């Protein structure tokens, strides 16, 4: 049996405070500062990547300030699923939930392979896939143990990763050379290079929206979610821009795209490869990967739990452990899918698929905000999107544009797979699930 609410629905334990929400927001994303973004330099050059990053930063700032309105008005672990279902109906709710699952269930596989590669570099006897699979087992168990321990762990590793990045800025900022960033030609790959760099700019912020999925475990969602979200996005903007400037200003961008360690490489050019601070950057960099991996696991389990609780997925996935108060099967089953993705060994395609799911969900979420403003003008909104309708309109337009760019510039096989998942999923939902839902 799982602990019921007054209406019999399973409930999660309330524990989280603003500091935990900040840690989840930053931790979900912070691995993007350590690796992945640097490949955008090979698409657009330093200036092209900077323009792409500024555009994506504007998109995410508008998105999160708008998304916070939804998260506080409808504090539900389903996040975008709950918003879209209430605003646009059950089919759109399922579509938003499915897109979110594609993002959150697939992304950990890419990060797990990053952790595996990181450890394998230092301990060659351990295979990349072995470490990646072990990461799913270890952090799945930590999530299942209890939200209190999981949240405290996320806070510690996120704080360590954030501290390391600020230390990196402190050591490298005095040595930044503007001539390495602003060089001729400014756009070596033209305007198309900026567009091609957008997916890598998204990697700086991907998954921050997962904070909304912790709403039911927050002590005071109406007050705490805005504090955690806003602190989180401001921290991430600082980290993204600082990382970009303090790396491209130290080395030619052609050197930064050669592997997944742009920060240690940049720091080594200022100090030395054998300097203790360089080694510290290398070893503590693992905290950033772990923070994102663990945080996204927390996010996907809550999304699966919420969908299953409402009957949109098999109901056994909504099972809550009677003492730990955690959604056990909602943690385990997606982890199995993630392990299968790890074994495919296609990290670049995994990242692209995850980004397609994210931006699709952003479009539906912002459409839901406008629909709810019109449909339920009297809905209690503890936090309202500033400068409405400008901010959500910018987020909506930016998301539609970015989705279009992804479709054009992504591998057609990945796009086809993504569209196929949505079409088959929605088709099965309308035939098998929708007729059984209460009217």
C-alpha cells in the first residue's frame, strides 16, 4: 500500500526548501558547463556561439519567469503534463508529458556515458558502459532511499560544482584575450553557423524546467518555487556566460572542440597541465556530471509518477514505497530505458533527441500559459509572469523558432524517431487510455 491523500491518490513527502530547489535547478543543468557546449564552437566560431548562447539565454530567462507562473498556480509533479492537461485537454497533456519523458529519460544516458568516459580515462580497467550502467544503479538506489537524502546529496554536489566554476573564472578571467573571441572573420561559418550552434547553446540550460516536477515535495510551493527557480536561472546565466568567455578567451576555438574537457584544457594554458589547480578542476568536474545525472533522475521519476497516477501510464508506476515515500517503479523502469540508450553508444544522437523533446514541451507549456490566462482568469497565481504577455510570447516564439532549427539541422533519422514516438504514443493514448478516463 502507498500513503494516500484525502482523495485516495498516492502522495509524495514534502521536504524541499528554496535552497534545495536552487540546487535542483542548477544541478539539473550544470554538466552543460563542463562538456558538450564546446562543440558549438565548431559550428559557429566564438562569436557565432556567443550569439547563439545570448539568444538561448533570452529564451530561457523568459521561459523560466513564465514557467514559474504555471508551477505555482498548478503545483503538480507532472509539471508540463499537468499544465497542458488543464489548459488544453487530456491529449495535449499527454503529448506534453511524453515530450518531457523523451527529454528526461534520454538525457541521463548521455550524461552517464560522460561519467563513464571520465572515470575510464583515470581507471582504464573500468569500461565506459560498465560505469554508466553502475551510475544508473547507484543513483537510482539513492533516489529510491528518500527525497531528503537525495535532495541533500544534490545540494552538496551542486554547491561543489558551482564553487569550482567560480574558482575557474577567478583564475582565468585576468588572462582572457578579446582577440581570441572577436577574430576575423567574425562568423567563419556564416549565419548558418549560428543556427547550427543553437542545440549546443541549449545544453547550457537543458532540463532546468525539472524543478516544477518537485512541486509536490516542496514545503511551500507558492513561495518557495519562485525563489528557487529565479535564483537558479540567474546562477545558470552567470555560469554559462562566464564559462564561454573564460574558455574562448584563452585558447583558439579549434583547440576547444577536440574533446570533452574544455575547462581543464583552458586552465592548463594559464597555469600548467601539472598544476594542482588544474588537477582539481579535472577531478571536481565529476561533481557537475553527477549533479545533473542525479537531478534529472529525480525529475523523470516525478513525471512518470504523475502520469501514472492519473492513468496516463500503467498505474503500477505510481506506487509509493510505504516508508520511504518515493516512487520506486517510476525510478526503476525509466532507468532500464536509459541503460538501453547507453548501450546504443550514440551520445550525439541521444543529446539531439533529448533537445527535441525539451523544446517541444516548451512550446506546449507556453501555449498552456496563454490558454489558462484566457480560460481561467481568476485562477490563483501566486507568481505572475513579468511584463505579460511579452515574456511568455518571447519564450513561445523563441521555442518555435528553435524547434524549427533543430528539425532542419538534426540528423533526419533522429527527427523521424522523435516524430514516430509522439505519433505512436498519442495514437495509443487516444485508443487505449482516453476512452477510460473520467469525463
